[in-house]
C-alpha cells in the first residue's frame, strides 16, 4: 500500500467511524483469547474508535459480594490486572472507557470511610493508561455508550429515546431496533469477556453462562452488530 492509498484508507475509516465496543473484562479475570478476538473484530470492521463498556476491573478484593478468603490480596490483584491492562493498552493505545460499578468500588469504599476524593488517584493514573479517557458515559454520533447499571438496553433506549449500547449483565446479548415516523434507534445489550471459572465470578455460578462477545457500531451510529467469541 503506497502513501496515497494509505491516506485514502484512513479517510475512509474516519468517514465511517466504526466503533469497536469491548465488553466487561473484569481484569484480571478475563477469558483467555478475548484480546485476540477484539483485535480480529477491530480489523474486520476497520474500527476507528475503541470503547470499553465498563467493569474493566473486577476489584474482587474489595467487592460488595463475599470476598474469597483464599483469593489474591488487593496488591496482587491489582498487579495482575495491570499486566492484562497493559496488553490491551499496547493494542488499543487510544480508547474511551465507561466506568462500571466494579471500577468505582475503591472510590465508594474510600467515600464510606470518610476519605476526601483528593486522597484517591484517578483510575487512569492507577492503571498507567494516560491516553484512555474515562467517564460514566459517552455520546458518539448520537449513540449513548454507558455501562448499564440500573436499566437494560431496551429500557434505556425506549425511555430515553436514543440509541444505546451497554454491558453489565454478562448473560444477555441482543440488538433491538425501534422506530417512529422520524427516528430509527437501536438498543445493544453486550456480553462480556470474563472467565466464568475464575473465583471472582463465583457469585454468578447459578446464573446462565456469560455470553462472550464484543460489538461494533457501524456507519456513524446507523446500526450495530454483535460478534461472539469462538471458543476452542
């Protein structure tokens, strides 16, 4: 590919602005091979924007569920999580990250303990990801991206009257379209990339199996697809 062809390719990507949506990762309890799956889907759809839908960390050491007494210490869990984060950061050096309920557990615990937020480092600083942007939600081409705590995608879409992409529930994946005379919207409920056999996932042992996938929002927010991870 010569320089002119490469510049044309980049312009084509920018015009389409396809968004790769990475499901809940719950580092360090991610399913082996999930990074490779996300890379393959990014390349398949030539995604210009990368977005993590939330719960990139599990924070099991400080969970509001029962904490496994034989699990990792807080320091060890964070050390292992940062190793996996670094692998994703190397592949996706610029990304947007929705904050999930597990991501904010340390902040909630600090608040409950009476600590000022000035004592708590921003998550991007903790994880050494200076080029990742963290927020509760993002709006890209009139599509709302949020972790999804509190409402599932179809409720958020129909109640807020906007296209929405979210994760959080692990065991559900779907895309539904809604329309009236003037607007077409979609609700994408995305799965995750977690290892259900990890001890931190024990709280869901009686649930359905998590759906391992990532998503893509295509053509400047016009429609969406879900790409399941093929398990070997």
